[in-house]
C-alpha cells in the first residue's frame, strides 16, 4: 500500500511540473501562452510553440533576459487581422541575454506573416534580436523600435539560432527615421546561428545588422522598400550566399558610424556569392545604386558579386573617412579596389555567378517555393 501511495504521489508531482496544453508548452515559465492572443513578456523559463497551431500576434511579444522562446519547424505566426490595429504594436523581440530558437527546415520553415485579408508591406513590425556584441555607437544602446538595450563587449555572445524562417509584410514605421525591418540584429554575437532567412515585402530594410559579429548564410531578400541588406555601427562578420531582388534604394547599404565615419571598432564586413537584381517593376528604382558606401563605409569586401539592371555601381559618401577607406583599398569588389572615378557596374562585375545563378533564384533558395 505504501508503494502505491508513493507511486501516485510521483505521478501527481510529474503532472504539475510538466504542464502543457494545446497552445504549446512551458518549462517552468510563468508566461501564459495563448494561440489567439500571442503577446506579452516571457520573463522566465522556456516557451515552446506548437507547430500544429497558427498563432495570432496581438501585441509585442518580448523574450526577456534569461528566458527562451523555441519555435519548432512548421509553426506559423500571423499578425492581428483586426482592421485599424496599429502595426507598430505588433512585433517579436529578444532582449540581450535572452534566447530564441527558430528551428525551421527546408520542408517545414517557420512562417511569420501578416494576418490581413489582403496583406501588404508594413502590416506589422518584424523580428528584433538584441545581443551583447560590440557596437561603435557605445554600450547599452537602445533599439530604434522596441526600446531594448543592446551592445557590450562579447562578440562571441549567443542569442540562439534562426534556421529556415519566412518573414513577410513587415517594416511598419513610426516616422521617417524610426522603423522596423524584416529582421533586425542589434549587437548580436557570433555564437548565434543564422541561416536560410527569406524576407518578402518589407516596408523598410529586409535585414539589418547594427554592430555585433554574427555571421549569416543563405539570405533571400525580395522587395524591400528602403535598402535590401544593411549593416552599420561596427558590424564585423561574414555573410555568404545572398540573393536580392526588388531594390528600392540600395541593394546593400554598408556604413561605419553616422556621427563619426572613422570611429572604431570599424565595420569590417565580408560578403560572398551575392546577386543584386534591380527588378522589373518601375517602383524598384535602385536610387542609391547596388552598394551605398555610407557614413565612412568602414571595410567592405565583396567576392563573387553579380549585379543586374543597375548601371552605376555605388553611391559613395563624400566625407574624408570614406575617402580614406577607399584610398587604403578597404572597399574591394571582385578582386578590384573601388575607385571613385570608375563607378560603372561593368567595371566591377563581369562573369560572376553571384548567389549561384546570376539573376535567377539559386538552387539553394528553392525551399521558399516548397
């Protein structure tokens, strides 16, 4: 009898400490997870979403320092479909010291998208990740949206991983200088794994890196209404396999620091296997060229870069800091040092294959059509 009572007690204890329901599961977290009302602060523990559910993002969802959000393969999150809802209130953010694990696969990516009946760019904010990496704007910066602290002295910091993410109709904005991107990395360290992200119809940049040292691979950025790919503020990292199509301003905007173009730690970005395709729609004007070498530019190395439909190769900052970087050979394209007097795309791009197939979507990106 005594053994039976102990066994029953053990079962009851297990039931209370391993709580889960149809919304997903939580591991010692006080967060209340709701499928149709996904918002609030995940203050502790681990929250794991249920891939069989479609979640409705009804406000800001913030993963606080020390907590973890895990999103399994095949999970879909849609923004609040309510007509008139403020899109700036709809975003997913990860604090410095928190973790997000987006565990998509090629066959079953994680999808974050608009819930509107007729989705458009800027229907909701986007995904914001903050880390403890070095940023040349100073420690404890505040993200331009979400108001989260970022930046520190640990370029090896990990914020988790992002694998096979589709993110659409993002980029809502508060003002001309304060807006969301598809995915924003603020001071994110190299311990974070980033691969296979597809952004589509972002009202601002598709993907942006503010300092930090996170590396990334296999980025597909389609139809961005500011710059497609952006890095700034002392970003130090390598990005491999980038396919960009639908360029409104710059295909890639690379900066060092808006206030001081020569400040250190200096941006040092290495990009390889890149296709930048202007796009046939008249709204894609590439008004800031294939590359915008901005705010001092920093160090930028491009290998196997292909460009289609953009005649002038670069828009170049006229300041002395940018001139010094160019004179030092720190703006290098397909084995050539950029020279301001020679600024035609044909001078730097000839027989390159870019992301793999020139202007055509490369085979490694075929998963977005599955």
